[in-house]
């Protein structure tokens, strides 16, 4: 049975507590949240197999540290949507502000619009699909996982990136330190195609380029000092 | 300057240490990196003394009358604040910088003494969670190992903005300490020189931090105290902003605070000493009517009960120790002097925590070296040390007529130098003069 929470009348604390009271091994529950009106930390810290639909715009850290839940935001999302998410899916039907998916460890984050700066910063295994463009310093220090951008990317893309992959369809203003274009193998194309399909995005995998770490900053060498600045 | 060889004059500006460093830099092409904290002279608690009870103050019997040491930490908003038996906690030090055995020993020692220990830049290990009754979980810019399960397992949350040894800098863990387990916990390739971010990835100022803290509270159902840790620099404003951001507790780490690995230039030239930072933090809390409501934990050069007592008298609610705790575990022990010498150091001088070859088995990830530290024995040593400095604190508090160590106050102190008087905000000994506050 669907549970409806109207944040115009019910405090956020009550909603999040109700979500947290659902056990990780509970059967699937269905939630609808209306009138979020830019509230912060909506449905953060969920660890249960729930379908959560949010009708409206949300503030910072919506679905932060999500585990298992499938969250759909019918609106725009503020800073740090799905930050440090561990599993499940989060889909933003609109645009997202900066630091979307920051430090995420697992699961899938789909943003149907554009994303501001630092999308996928310090990524640790999460897969992110952005249907629009991303702002500057996206993929900064990204360690594991994937950032797929169907539009363009701002400057310093993938700065100081580790072992994450970035797939970009459009143009990039400038690559960040130690980020380079890499070969797109059949394996990568297959992986990309699967991820796009899972995200319900129809762009042709062959139209993307792949970027990753040149690994020249992994261990300090004095002759590479210029690359550190 | 006359030396033991008259006629040979050493330059004060280019002394042998300076010359050695220039030669090393020219040879190796990289800045010096080391552990420990600042090694140069800085005004400190040694420059303060207590005014024991006399005609106008009534002392307590040293061995008989009660002098309590318990402290409640984090009751501004959290529904489950920490109740510590002693006002001395163990500072955040990472698994990675330290061996798993050292982390476990810290937990055992802290637990035996009735206080808390803290994770570090690398996540929470099962060993330290199991061995620590009260464990503070750090939320750092890198977010290595960050996950909601560990967040909920923690007893308190510490959002780290800075560290006294390097305010404005991120962590550093060189490749020799990045073994498979450490690398796996941090989601990084093994053996790389890991340089952590210095800025948090999902907030950019005090207004954002307020929202971030609210998220952390929502994630943990408002149960756990949220600390904000700052490195001492613009302490007055940082303290005020931390209060505004909603901290239950402020952890203030002075310039003398230790580190596992940082550039020497950073350790010795960035930040301000603990003494003035503590005074500024207390001033900010007092002006906001938040003193004793938002607890202040101070670290950076705490070595003895005298240091603890002086910090409390200046207005801290508790102190935190790092370097001293490692020494209590066995760091720099004469037992390993021969091995320290083989590494180009000596017992009492060893600070190459970054190198991973610590003979004491503390700042290493080498399995053989790490096995030298028995966590049970190390924990026992730490507990002994914590109990000793707690008793020292009580000795001083009783001498000042206080039935609780938190009743110590600035009026119990005076300074031995003009600099310390100005920095601590207490009178120069034998005068009523507080430089910067009173005229004479």
C-alpha cells in the first residue's frame, strides 16, 4: 500500500524516521512525498527496498547515503543529491545543483537535466548518467565508478581522477590535471550500452569518448611537478 | 656565535639544520614530509602556572576529598550525548597512518579509562569499533570508507574541517603504507601516494555546513552528538561559525597537534599555537552565551595533567591527545633505539611516521612490524597514562579548591612571560597586567 507524506503538514523528521523504521530486509514498500518545497535531506539514509516518489523540487542532500531504495524526484534537486549513496537508484527528472552523487559508492544516479559543478566528485563506485551537461570540475578525484555525460562538460573535467571512467558525448572545455582521453574498447562499449539502457537513455554508445587517469600523479616525481600545479 | 672551535662561527640564519635541509631538497627534489607535530619553540601551557589556594582560597584534601572528573559531551541537540569519566579523549588518527593493532590498543586504553576514541581518514575498522565503548566517527573531506552503517554504529560524529598541524591542508598517506587492506577501505589503488582532498565535496561554507549537519542528524535520527573539528587559525570566527552551523561540540586543534604525515613547512609555519587559539574559542563561546553549552575539546600539545588542568582552567570542557597517546603505546621507546638509529633517527627523535617502517609497530602497515604491538599491552599502557594524568589534574584542582576539574577557572592561572599572558589572557605573574586587555 502506498504511503503518502505531505511535507506541507508533516515534519521532515517524521518522514525520515518512518523510512528509517523500515528494516533492510523488509518487503518492498511504496512512498509518495508531496510538497517538498525545497526541503533539505528528504529521504536521506534510507536502507530498505522502497519505491519513493517525490513530487516537487528538493533542497540539499535528497536521498543522501541511499541504500536499496528507488527514488524518483519529479523536480529539480539541490546540492549533493544522492551524496555518498551506496546502492539502489535515484532519478532526477529535472536539473541538479552542484556535487550531485558526490562520493557515491554504488547504485545508479540518473539526472535527466543538467548538473552544476563537481558532479561525481570523489566518486567511489557509483554510476552516474547525466542526460544534459555538467559543470566544472566534474569527476574531480573520482576513484571508482562511472560518470556518463550526454551533453558537454565544463573545465577541469576529471581533475586528479583515479580509476573512475568518464564517458562524454559532447565537448569538454578543458580536461583537468592528469585526465586524458583513453581508448574505447568493445568491453567499454558494451558496459556503456548496458548502463545507458538501464538508465533508459537512448543515446548511441558509439558517439561517446572515454576519459580516465593518465596515472602520472599516483606517485610523486619531481619532473612531473608542473602537473601538480 | 662562538662554538667549541673558536673562530668557527655558525650562521644563525643559515645554521646546520637549514644547510642540511637545503642540501636535502637539492638532492631529492621534494619537500620534507614527516609525522609528529611542530618541533620548534612555541608559547605553551608551560608558560602558565596555577595560583594554589592560600588565605583567600580553601584547598581540598589531596587524597580524601572528592574531585570529580566526569564530563557530558554533546547535549546541545543530540538525544544521546557522551558521558565520559575523564575529560581526556583520544584524537582522530586513521587506520592507514596507524596499524590496526595500534587502533585497537587506543580503543582498549580509552575504554578502560572511561573515555572515547576517534576514527580517522580511512573509515572505521571492526577492531577499533569492537575495542572502543565510545567511538567518534570522523566525516572528512575525502570520505574514505564513509558509509551510513558505520555512521550509525558510531557514538558521535566529527566533521573535520582542519587539523592543527595543517589547517587548510588535506591528508597524506604515502605509497609504502597503502597496502591492500588500507587501499581497499579507501577505494584507491594500492601503493599510490594518496593525497586527500582539503575541501569537503558537498558543501562550501558555514551556511552549507549547517545544512550538512542537519542531514547527518536526520541520517542518525538526531541521536548522536555532532562535533566540528577546526585547525587553529582564525579561531574566534571559526568557533562562532561552528556554533552557528549547529555543532554540539567544537574540537580545536592547535598548531602543536600531531599528524601522520605532512609537509614540514606546513607543520611549522601554518596555524597558531594552542594557547591563543583556546582563549579565542572561549571568548567566542562566551560572547554567544554558548560556553559550557557547546562543549570545547582542545588538542595540540597535551602531555600531562598540568596541561589538562590549564586547558580546563582556560575554559575547555575536555582535551584530546594524539602524540602522547602514541608515546604511551610505545612510540619512541628506548627499547627500539638501535632500530631507530638504523633508520637515521634515535629514540626520542623519531618522527618518520610517513615512512611505514616504525620499529614500534604503531605508524606502519608492515605486518611483521605491526605484530610487535600487542593491543592488550598497549591498551593497558594507555589506560595507565590516562589515569595518571587524570590524577595529576585532580591534584591541581584540589590545590585550587575545586571539587570538580571543570571548576578550574582563568583566575587560577598566571603567566610566566608577556607573550603567554597576552595569548592566554591571564595576568603576568606578580602583576594584574593582561597584555591587550588591561593597562598595567
